[in-house]
C-alpha cells in the first residue's frame, strides 16, 4: 500500500492518546468451493449469498449506509473479460488483470495510468488495456461516496511469452508494489489467477455497487467473501477484505513484533524466482497497513518465492507443537525448523487462504476464532466463521 494513498492504520496517524497500533477487528469470513474444480456462476451467487448472511458480522457508521467493508475474491473470469474488453486478450493464464483504485479527477487518472504504464514497461510487461468498471454508487452513503475511488481493470501480459499463472504473478508483483508506492494507486489484486472486488461497503452493497458480479459469464470454482467489523479502526476502501491471498477474522496480537522482525530480515531476503532486485519492493510490510494486510503481504512473498500456500500458512501460523505428545515427529520437526526462520503470527484469528487453485482455512494455535465447514454430496464445500464460538 502506498504511504501517501493510505493514512496510518486505516484512518489516522498517532495523536494524543490515540495509537493506531492498538487497533483490532473481528469480522465475518466464508468461502465456497466446488471440489470438481469446474468454474460456474453458481459459485459466485452462492458466495454472495454467504456474504449477505454475514451481515451481522459487519459494521456500519452512524449512517447505516456507510459500511466498514465487504468484498469477494474469485478466479479470473476469462470468458467475461473477453466479452467486455475492447482489446484482444492472449491465452487464459498468460495475462494478469487487476482492479485499480484510481483518483476521482480525470487529469489525475490520466497521469496515474501513464506512470503505471511506464513502470510496467520497466518490469517487462506490456499493458493490453484499461477497462472502466461499471458501478452503481447511488445507494451508498455520502460518506462512502466522498472517499470512493474510480475503478478500472488493468490488463497486462509479459513481453516475453511462455509465462503462465504464478510465473506471471511473479512478474506483476513488482509492478503492483511499485505502482502503489510511486503512482499512489492501490490494487486490491493484480494477478493471472484471482480477481478481487471490494470496498467500504456493507454486505448488501457489494453486489449493488458492482452489478457485473451477477453476469452469468463471471464464473469461478471458488470464492472467498468477507464482512468487516472495525472494532477500533477506521474503515477505508483499501482495507476491506479479501486481500490478495487471505481473508481474516480476528486480529494478529503480535503484529508489531511481526512487522519489526520482517523489516529486520529484509537484508537477508533473496529469490531466484521473483525477478529484479527485491530492494525496490521494500518494506514488505507497510508500516501503515493493518494486521491482516501485513499478514497477506508476507504470505504473498513466501508463495511467490517458491513455497506452496499451505507451507507458507503453517510457517506463519504454526500449531501448538512444542508440548504435543501426539503430533507425528516429522510434523514437529517441520515446526521446529521453521521456528528458526519466522516467529508465529499469533491471533486470535481464523484465516481463509487461496491462490486461485487451492483454498483452505487455518486457526491460530489459541483456537479462539473457530470456523465450521460443510461438504455436500455433490462436492460443494462451504466454510464460515462460527458465531457460537465468538
């Protein structure tokens, strides 16, 4: 996240007795997936239904039309994008698309696009085009509309062919992080695998503001939804969930130490998979980002750096392994080894995660934000935070 585009911890810098470092939240999170892996629009509609049913987990301001945040993550809807983009797209998986939160003023939008296209060229990418995302903000509070950005899809592809999926994501990783810092444009996602729609909305407003979510051509085999409750935080369009790889319920109580340790180890970071010098991407954890945004940034780095997504998640949220007599020795060895590489990100937290192919959820070792899941006979998997345990 760009320091100039996001104020400290979702709203205000430290002032008087107020310290954003003590902020936390407790939200609603769910995912829906088809075990067959077949993308359908039904999964999108079921995800939106799950989101509507999380309404009691979200929050509003004094104006009940000003929501703390809601969002949905889905697989890239290739057929839909081909039907709405006025430019040609290469083979599915060989291009990345992302939602850009651009400035409201047209002159600033043009300047931001030009800057991003210049960064893309420097990162070995070709911009295929920009697509304005149709929105219907009429039902929003004036509070939300006042800070609402302009939405456009950016589509890019590598200058060198042959890259697909995560290989494309490793290339656009530099573009996205530099765009946020240098062009001050936030991207909820920029990926060849997943796409995010989100904002400072209630659970009911998401599908109203982004009506194309009901287009039958938008299909996915999985979806993650989230309803934000900012207990002591200030809502912001950028801090709604899902993030690029996770959606989170609870808080990371150790986040200050986690960020500091991550900053300290940046001098030791190296990767043969992520192109270019990593220094241009630092700091990995933006000091002004929320706990969940920081967690997401580290998961993303570990995944793009070569670790599987479950591997990265268990590095960051290990089980309570130290005094467990029933845990297999090889699993204890896994946790012991990784404890030398990274300290736990302790909750209470329930975190759902996906890279667009795998999807899952994990509890922190305290187990205070449990989720429940169902697997139906026709292969539908539904997981949601359990309010009985809250």
